[in-house]
């Protein structure tokens, strides 16, 4: 079952033009699922319009999620340093997750609003993957000059200030808050749209635990030192 979900093939590639190769995992990680998510949202938005006009809650959800989708695709290179790319194999979990689960689950809020319109507005914040990716790819960037870090025996650097001094996976918390805001826009008449935040919370906690195990094996005592400085896994002062 484990190999069925993750497989051992990290980056399967297919030839598509002359000597060029298509990295299947890198391609499937964002674009197909994200674009289908946007298309589904547009379809639900159109359905609400045909049923009597657009409401603020639908516009908020679709616009907020469109920003999320565009930002993810625009900064696609930042996923090269995430666990999906660096650790997990290209198996059932990633293929179904990226191509089916993401578009049809992440668009539940817009689907609900297309069927049961509701007026609500809400604000939220975005996550901080950019700082981590910049630190890994361009550590001499001027915006990082005041950040402190621990240098491990393996030569890697672990940030202990900035976003990553707040919690070890502050990006997970920001991502979850974004999803919560989308769910809140649907109101409280049914728990269906809120399935996303409970599923997402379980997913992020599990990923954080997996990452913790991997980092303990990789960094040893340096990781223990890091955890003593950055004490919270995801939610500051809570978890």
C-alpha cells in the first residue's frame, strides 16, 4: 500500500520533442489541478449568475481563490523545494491528489454558493513560502540580510527568525487560514463546505509530523537545537 501511494520513482520523465523530457511530477504538481480548479469555479460562478445574479460571497471566494491559483502557478519554481518534489515518489497519492482531489475538493465552496447563495464578506492572509524559497535559492538577497539561522553539520541552514521563527511550518498555518476564510464566506447553514478545512488540517498536521521525522534523521542534534528555539510546529503558541 505504501509503494502504491508513493512509489519509488521520484521524477519519471517522458520524451515529448526531440531530446526534451517532460517531468511528470513537476508538471502535475500544480498546473492541471489548479487550472481545473479555476475552470470549475468559473462554471459555478456562471451558474449563480444564470440563476439570478452574482453575490458578494461568490465573488469573494472566486477572486480570492483565483489570486491563490495565479500566485501558485506564477511562483511555480518554489515548489521545487517542497516535500512533494524532494521526498515523495510519483505514485497514487500525488497523481490522484493533484489531478482529482485538488480541483474537485478545493472548489467545494464555490459549488455550494452556486446552489445556495449567501451574502458574507471576509478577509484573510497569505502564506510565506516565498521567504523559505528565496532563502534556499538566493540566500544573499538583500531582504534576507537580517535573518538569523542555524548552520547544521551537513552544511544546511535552518531559519530561526522572520516567518520561520514563529513556527516551523508557518506556511501551513497561513494556507489553512486562507481556506478557513473561503469556508466562512459560505455561512453556517450546512457543514459541507467546511469539510475542506478539517481535511486540510489533518493533511497539514500529518505532513508536519512526516517532515519532523525526516529532519530529525537528517540533522540529528542540530534539529533538536532548532526545535528548542522554534518551539511550535504550525500554530504559534498552540501547536
